[in-house]
């Protein structure tokens, strides 16, 4: 489909790249396969808000460490994405930190 779009628009074939976002536990478990899925893949991005929701990590501050957690809750996730990206010569991008509500 991307090749068809490129040809229709007069673009060089392969110009349109893909950025894959890891947003749930299944995506993280399959990140190596995702990284190898297409020569068009350029980047693997961590989607922290959806990921947190998918693993039932409740917080109104996306990307913040869970209260009382004794270590970096995102270390494994980010390193896993980084290893898959580097193995396939892709970019790895951390997701946003955002605060949904700040009463102060």
C-alpha cells in the first residue's frame, strides 16, 4: 500500500518510513519481531500512557515512577526497546512525560 501511494504521488519507492509504537505488554514481548517486520521501519517509540493502562499501572502522571516502587519502573521497558532498535539499526524514542491534572 505504501509503495502504491509513493508511485501515485511520484515519490521514490521506499521514501515513506514507518514508526512503530510499543503501547502494551504484547508489543513489548514482540518488539524484536516488530523491529524486523519491514525494511521501511525507522523508529520504535515507547507509548507510556497506553502501556501504563495496559498493565494496570494507575497514575495521572504519565511516565512518573509509581509511588513506593523501589527502582525505575521503566528501565526494563526502555532497555528492551533500545536493544531491539539497535539490533536492527533503528532509532529508539522515549515517550512523553505528561501530567493529566495538577490541582496546584
